[in-house]
């Protein structure tokens, strides 16, 4: 897995349980934007990992900054995951804003 994929997304600590196993005393509200440029497979794997950790599918947005017109669209790993394909490479800030 590319180190850049997690640089702005973060991840849970190795010793912490997945969200699905945490007590419901203080329920969290979380939204995740996965911004990708030419790394579709890694983005889908990250989304699946988040789903496995208990992040609700409707809290995950994948923004695809295409590398060119022939870049294949990303298929959502779950029907609730939103995939937004930009018409062009928006860059980091605009791409994240697109997901928010």
C-alpha cells in the first residue's frame, strides 16, 4: 500500500479495536473523503477497510481526480459509498472540497 494514501486520511492505532467493537457510550459521527488520482484500486481497498472497521457506507465519499479521459471510473465497493468523478484533475484542496 502506498504511504501517500494514508498521509491525509489517517488510520486507527494498531492496538485499538475497530469502531464496530467500541462501546456505544459516545457515538461518533464521522465522514471520510478519499481523494484519488490514478490509484483506483488502493482507494477501493481503503474504503473496504473502513467498511470492515464499522464506518457506515453513507459516510464514505471517494473523489476521483482522473489522470486522463481514458481513466476508468471507480465502481463503489458498496452501494452506499458515493463516488464522485471530477471532469479534470482538481488538485488536493478542490478535490477534498468536492467530497465535502
